[in-house]
């Protein structure tokens, strides 16, 4: 019997029409190549239709099951945790100060009704946590902080840094 595979989706199944008019489900990974399950019948004519075979009807009504051995799925990689661990291993700034600044930025942005990056982007927070400025003038040396942001957010940012360093 010749099969003409018409669909292959994610290695789960390939429905193929046999010479007998039946649609056979051929497994790519979960059924042996010689196994076939006849669950659909293709009726020919001007408007071809698919119909369930007796087995297909029984399966759809949950009166019968078709045993399939699914391939083992590998556990998803812990990319985010690995990335954080890698970043933590190479950071050159005070992580506690950075996290405190992020919390302050999130709260401040929420009160303003703006996204957090409107206050300071992450790169600016990282540099603040690296340099640990102590004065408004020192803030102007930080990339991403100009006179307007130094006036608007500077005192609060300096307070967060001072609080984290003291306790």
C-alpha cells in the first residue's frame, strides 16, 4: 500500500491516504513505521469529505483508546536562572544598591503613571550602583543623568544609595 504523507506537525503524526481510501495515521516518533491506525475515511467525489471509521468513532466517543508511546520530553532549560547566575558572577556593581534602586524606580514610575525606564534605564541604575555617588554634582557624571533628571530624581536616588550603604 502506498502512502502519500500530507501533513507532518512537530513529529507527532502524519495522516496519509492509502489505496483503500482510508486515512492512516503514521507515527513519526511514537509509532513503529509498520504500525498504522485507521481512524478516518476519505470519501471521493465532487466534494471530498472525511468520515470517521468505526475505530475513529469509538475513539472520539472515548469508548476505545489508541495506545501511543510519546517521545520523552527533555526538561526545559533553566535559561533565566542560569543567565541571572552568570550575570551575578560578572557584575561589578553593588547588587543590593541596584535592587533597591530598581524598587524605588518602580514605585516612582507607578506614581507618575509612566514606565520605569522613564525614570532611569537599567544601565543608569547599574552605573549608580557601581559609582555610588554622594552628591548631586556626582550624579551629573553618571551616563543617563542630565540636569533635568538630576533635579527631578537625584535627591531620591541619593537617599536610596545612602540608606543601602548605611544599613
